[in-house]
C-alpha cells in the first residue's frame, strides 16, 4: 500500500486510497463542513471515512492547490462497505457469493482481520461508493457558498461536482503493483494471453472485459487472416472469386459473437459480477430541473418533464443528426468527383506517378472522415448533455446511438455506394484498403503517441524539480509530489472510444473483406499494437480509473450484433452480384433478386436459431447460480421461521 502523509507532512495513520481535490477558492467553512461530514459516523449521516489534507510537495510553490485531501478507511469500515455494495468473493466451496461480515470467515481468502482480503481497486471502489452516498441532511446550501443550494437526501459529492467546487475525485496508483502489471502486460513482447485476472485485480472488471474482448476479437480474426493471405496472393486480379470468402464471412460474424457471450459470462462469473445486482442509479451530476417530489425515492429533488426532453430529442437532436448525415453525403460526392478526375487523368496518360496519384483522393477522404467523426463527437456530447437525461445509463445510450449512426454512415456510405451503385469492385478494394490503413495510422497517432507526448511535457517540470533535491535517498517521488503528478495526468474517459474503434474495424472486416482479403490481416496487426498502446496508456499516461463492476460489454454487444445482421445482408448482396451467381439467372434479374432475398432471410433465420441453440451462459454456471439462489431462499425461510418462533415465545 501507499505511504500516507498528514497535514504537517509526517506519517499518516492510514493508507491513502483516493484523492479529493477541491477548487483553490473554496471557502474554509465549506472545506471544514465537507471534511466533518466525511469523518462523521454513519448514524449521524456521515460516511465514517478517514481523511487528511495533503502536505506541500518538494520545493512547494504558491500556485499549488492546497485543497487536496487523501481519503482512506479502516479495514472494518471497508469490509462493511464491501457488504453494502454487494461485492462477490470466492466462498470456501469455490462458488462466488455476496460478501457479508457475519459470514466473513467462510470466504476462501479471508485470513486474520481480513486486511488483505480486498484488492486496492475494490477498496477504492468502496470509498467512491460511500462518498457518492453522502447525502445532504437539513442544510439548505453549502457553507460559505450561499448560491450552491442543497436538497435533503441528495448526493453532496455530485452537487459539488456539478457546481465546480469539487474538481475531481480519483484513485491513487500503487507503484509496486503497477510495475509488476506493466512488466507482465506490455513491457515485454510475447505471444501469449493478456494477464486478464491481474488487469481485473488492478483496474476492475470493466477494463478487464474490454481487454478480454480485444484479445478475443484478435484471435477470432486469425482464421480469416490465414484464409485471406493466400486468397489475396492467388486471386489478386480476379475480383469474381469472392463468393466463398463472403459465405465464410456470413458464418464467422455470427458464431464469434455468440461464443463471446459465453466467454464473457464465464469471466464475469469467475470475477463475481455475473449475478451481482445493479445498484439504484442516482441522478447525473449535470442533471437539472425544478424542485419536486420523487415518488420512487420519497425525496425532494430536481425533476424535468419527459415531454420536454422528448421534444428536444425529436425537434433538435434528430434534425441535427440528419443534417450531419447530409453533410457527410455531400462530402462523399466531392470525393467521388475527385476520384473521377484523377482516374480520367490517369487513363489519358498512365504513368507511375499518376498511378500513385490515384490513391490521394481516398487518403484525403479518410483524413476528412476522421476529422468529421471527431467534430461530430463533441457536438453529440453537447446535444446529449443539453437533452438533460436524469440517469447516466440513459445519457450513455443516447450518446452511443448518435455516435454509432453517424460513424457508420460516415465511414461506410462511400463503400456501399461503390459496391451497389457503381458496382466497381476494383475501386471498392482500393477505397477499403486506403480507408482502413489511413484510419489505423491516424488512430495510433491520436491514441498512443499524442497523449504520451503531452503527458511527458506535463511531467518534465515535476521530475526536474524533484531531481534537483540532493536529500532524496531513493529515486521515487515523495507521496505529496506523486499525488500532484497523478492529479495533473489526463483523465481516462472510459472504454467508449476503444469499443467504437473495434466496432468500425469489425464493420470493415465483416462487410467488405471478401473483396479485400488482407483487411483481416491489417486488423489483426492493428489489434496487436492496440493491446500494447492501450496498456501503456493505462499504466503511464492516464490517472487510474475507478473500478467498474461490469458483467458484460453492455450496449456494445447489441451494436456488434446489429453490425453482423447488416453484414449478412451485405455479403448476400455481394454474392448475388457476382458473375458466377448471375450466370445461373441470365434470363431474369427478378429471379436473382428473389433468390438473393430468400437466401439472406434464410441466413438471418439460421443466425437466430444459433442464438437460441448457443446459451449465453454455460450450463455449469447456470447450475451454480440456480443452486446459490435455492440456498439463499432456504436460508431466508429458516430465518423467517426462527423469527416466528421467537415472536411466539415472547407472546407466551
């Protein structure tokens, strides 16, 4: 664990786990009030945590924010918190069960006082949960900040965040554990599986599931890549022989998603999140409205009419998305004009340099696509925030929908146009290759090199300042400077962009890789570098994120399944357009269309049957979960019978 510091710079009485940073202009009475509420007992409405002010760093300067506080807890408080959040741990019989303090000695790894029972990530998640549950009592406003109103029963931390008094709350890195994880994860190049259990132990289930899906997706692409290489080498100029590869695509994109659901269920069961009950969602920090009575919680809180939100969605957000799609279509048409001009110039005088020039429009278009996706992302976030969704899950679902629709149209519209309107397989192969390669290069630059370079610039001043100190006996930063260094690191914004990138790569492979078989090879290479770059960013560039007890990849599973349905339709259409199939329907195009539609419907039916036949959760896990549910019901019955017998004795 980390070494702590007290307010005067001496040794702390607890292991600091989480940092709370308030604005530098926060009033003293507001700070004193918040700290007293955090330290106060649960019976008095506090959260009973330990908190101390961070001392000054090496060569402290006046511009350093003094309002930084280290938060920790006693082990007894953490264990009771583990029960409050419904944490699942391994029982002595090997099953995963909800932790209870009354039954703590029956859990496998509980020894002594249980001071090593919980991982640091679990402790930090518990502290964050407890801070989030800190609610206003009879205060009408934050002391010293009369303009910041408080509502009884509402989260204090969320209110302070939304008003800018609280700047950030983040968990601290554990240096030694991070070194071990870095070494086994990305510091040595090796052909082996990722240390998913170690990732989960340090970062939580949400991050581990993302890296598990990235790894699974990469291995699932290997068969397609192995088929694609000889297919590409021997049929480079024969664009008619893509029927077999398209048929393979149809089966591949269906089977891998069904098998992933089983794999993720196994991981979630092993990590104890599969049967974990979802916590009641509190309103988002940015949610606002007129103060009213919530019939569900029984508290007064801001309420916002759903009708008004729906009007904003359908009268503003939807037209804006449609306008962006039209703009994307307009730019696509400009790209085709450029492509036509370059091709006509090449045909008039075919030279080597004019052959190279043929790729320039596609490269420019790929760069424009990435820029448009980036700009649209900011616009989508602004609009979704303006729609004023009450819950974070609702906000995320609407944001994902907006971004997916635009990114899909922006990235794939030109390919659909070339394939089904122009029916030019040569241009389709060239455009797909250029878009895929250019987007991968840009993504690697934006996701790996640029954040690392910016973070190094931030860190240089702190490192240089500490290195000047001759009195330092070890090479590590003192805790106060380490905390301030982590506070200045970039905030990890979640797996949204990572899943979005995988979604688009899955689209390139499943939709059109039959005409460019090397697409799977390029995506495999990209994913391998993605594993190392993402691991590097998590360990070196970003603040440590709080653990996310996820049981699956959420709404992204639906997004990938929707893409696989579109892939079935696309590949069936490409098969129907092939000369081999057209040769059987020389007399009637109508029959060709009907047969293509019939086969496509048959394959979609087969896809649905596979979904039913392949259970999402393996049989042995279903049995274990059913047994646990039965045992909990039996225990509840015994408890009720015991209470009833005690009540009857009291009456007698």
